[in-house]
């Protein structure tokens, strides 16, 4: 399987490495992964046999990651998105759908089962699992979006304290917002950020 995927990227299969961690709490628990990712990033993508990293399952990685470290790990992997592919999803990190992204980051994407086992399940069982996954996805997505919007709002408030007379566009397009990401792990745009701020203010008004 590794050789097949390597061929898709015109890459030569050269290194197989592993990290052993029962619980991932920091980057120190994944030294080999980030070492090969950093090496891949240094090789120009237009060279023959560019470096590309294949991981068996993003979900398995996040399932053992401490909740407080998941966002940092996701953002770090996203910076290497062009060089890392999950064999289960078969695509780079930044090309995965939003629903699947939420489940992966929360470590809640159902484990893959053997094909025979999957066929033996009743239609009712499969529909129940799908329904449960959708509910978890929606709840997790809402929570992640709320936390991202809150972080954006707090950063904007701090920005206004030291930059009187400026507006939101100046904030979101300036250096103050560079380290902020939305619920999908991408940089905020002016329109998406403004919607998040307005939604945050509306919710605060309701709480009052």
C-alpha cells in the first residue's frame, strides 16, 4: 500500500519510522513524525522524488492526543499539509471535509472495521451509527466554532485597546491576527471573521 501511494506522488519510498506514545501531550511525544515533516518541507516540490509523508490514520493520532493539545497539533500538521497524507482518507489534511475534520480533531471518527463485519451489520445499526456521528459532529463543530470566535473576539478587544481609531479590517489583515485560526484551522478572512464577531456579540447580548 505504501508503494502504491508513493507512486501517486512520484515519490521514492525511503524511510519508515514510528513514534510510540500512549498519550500525546506535546510535540516531544512525536519527535520522528515532525523530524521527517521538517525534512520534507525543505525539499522543493518541483524536484524529482519529492519528500512526502504517509500516516496510517489521522484519527488514531488524535484519539490519543490530550484535548488541550489537539488544536496545536492540528495547526502544526496543517502547516505541513502539502507533505502529509492519511492512508485512510487518501488526501492531504487541508482537503478533508469540514464534518470529517471535526470528528478527526476530536478523535471521534469511528474506527474502521473489517469489510465482512461491516456487511453483517443491519441497515438499522448503520443508520443509527451515522445519526450518532452526525450529532457528535454538529455538537463538536459548534463548540469548536464558538471557541475560535471567542479567541478572535478577545484578540480584537486587546487590539482595540492599543490601536484606537482602527477598525476590524485593519485588525484581521494585520499582524495581530496572523496566529488566529478558525474552527477548520485556516486563517480568518475579513468576512468570516466579521460574522464570527457579530455572532459572538449577539450571544453575549442573549446571555445578559
